[in-house]
C-alpha cells in the first residue's frame, strides 16, 4: 500500500467511499452578524441627530407637525450661528440656505436660540432669513417638565 488516502475519502472495509465537496454556504452566522449590526445602528442613529447643544426656553405652544425634514439654524449662548451643525457667519447664512434648499422659499426652517443668547441676535437671524424670502420660519422651545418634558419643536 504505497498510496495515501485522499482527505475526502474514507476506507470502510475493503472499499473506498468518496464524498462530493459541499457547495452550500451556511448563512446562519452571517444573519447573526447582520442582526447585531442592525441593533447597533438602531441604537446609535438617534444619538447622531443631536446637533449643537443649546439650553432652549420653555413654552406651552403647540407641537409643529410636518412631513418634510426642516433645516435647523442654531444660535448658541455666545451668539455663534450654526446651520444644522456647521458654524457660519451672518454673511454666508443666506447663500448657504439657498444652496441647500435650491431656492425653494417654502422650506421649513427652525431657529433654535439658547435662552442665554442675546435676543437681538436671534431676531436678527430670523429677520435675515425672512428677508431672503423664506416664509416658513419658526422658533423652537421645550415643553415645561409637567407636559412631556422632552425637547419637541414648538412654534411661537
């Protein structure tokens, strides 16, 4: 017996049984990994939409509802202006808005002003946006603690 036995064969008694190579893929581990990744993305996705941290004033106005995603302009306590999460100055605000909205004046724009920010700065931003032709501009505030306690967009 000079020859070796192939790894896919087995000797049983006096005859050799050969097995065909398996051509199926076991997808169970792949599905497990995908489900874990799905859970991770579901948990982290809400954390990615926080934006610039500001201390919003409390109000009892009604909640704004809408289908389209609004643009958010934030004024922090130092008076710095942010469009979504990008800091910019007053001179570049309107051109950036026009570029993002593709000159659609009916785009919803929310203004978030920190309650420690200078009121004149918030009004200046709202006036600039309104003067540029955007008619759907609203302020955002928080509900008082007894009425839901969450940060919900409010119209004033």
